[in-house]
């Protein structure tokens, strides 16, 4: 009998990160943690093969990432859920005004305040790449994953709406990921973050099984040679 494959899907949430674990593609548990780094030793000790994270992983030295452009093109009406990720130097600035100025210098375009809101967790996630177990980290985007779950059709209903959440939960269930009504303390996390983490976990299982594809294909590479791609 083949070994059981365990994976984690992780989404940023208020107070930290929410992780959904799948074992052989089925829901196992959900947990809320304050730092992404704290999941890496847990993943290693538990034999977790892949940790798929809804956060940009891998920053370029110049220009915009192709991963974000291609993900937005796939999503059509939902393309606004994808943020263009500027070069590494922009995220090294301390203030939004300095980051916006640096972004314009390097790309010719500004930086939205909403994108800058990712700064703290983006830095945290990218620092984890160099940690023990960082090779298990892969970048995903839940809306790209849900599009794949829906057979290549981007979802129209917003994930915070009743219709959007019902559709997404149904797609996950059809794929064998049945989210229980009671998630314990993790159930205090906003529903859309739970759904996003579960979609990330679905893609993590596909990565572990060698079925996932990257955007772009082949991936770009950062200065350290690591792939820069959104997997689905």
C-alpha cells in the first residue's frame, strides 16, 4: 500500500495563519498559528510533503512577476484578487510612501496601499524559504485553485458572499475535501480564510502527487535560483 501523503494549505488570517491539513486528499484537521515559521518543524515531524501558502514566495530583482500577470489573465472577472508583486527592493522599504516611490523607480508604476498591506506577512513567508523545511513551501492563489476545481471556469461570486462561500465549499466537497462544521478553535477564523486554506491544501496535494502546474510554465527564477510561480 502506498504511503499516506499529508499536506498543508495555509492562508493568512487575522492574528496569523490558518492551516488545513489533508491526508490522502481528505480533510484531517485545521489549526490557527501565529507564525508561519512555527509550521515548518511541525510539518517536518509529521511527514508533511508540501506546504502550499497563499502568499507571494520569490521576489524578482527587477520588473513585475509573470506569475501574477498570468494568474490575473486566468481569472477574468476575478482578476482583481491578484496583486502585482513588485521587486524585492520595494519590500525592503520601511514605509508605504518610500515603497511606492521605490516601486515607481524600478517599474514605472506605483504601488497600491492594499498591496503594501501584505508587507509584514510577505516578508515573513519569504524568510521561511531559507529555514529548515523551507523547500516544502510552494506559492498558490486560492482563486486560481478554485478555477481549476471548477474545471477551468473562474468563479463569479465573491468569496465573502453567501453564494460564493456555498459554491466554494461545494467544489471542495466534490473533490473529497469535506470541511466539518466544527473546526474547534480554528473555527473562529473568518470563513473565507478557511475556504482559501482548504483550496491551497487541494493544490498542495496535487503538487505532492506531481499533478500540479505552475504559472508561468516554466517558472521564473529569483536571485537564488528558486522558482517564482503560482501552482494550481
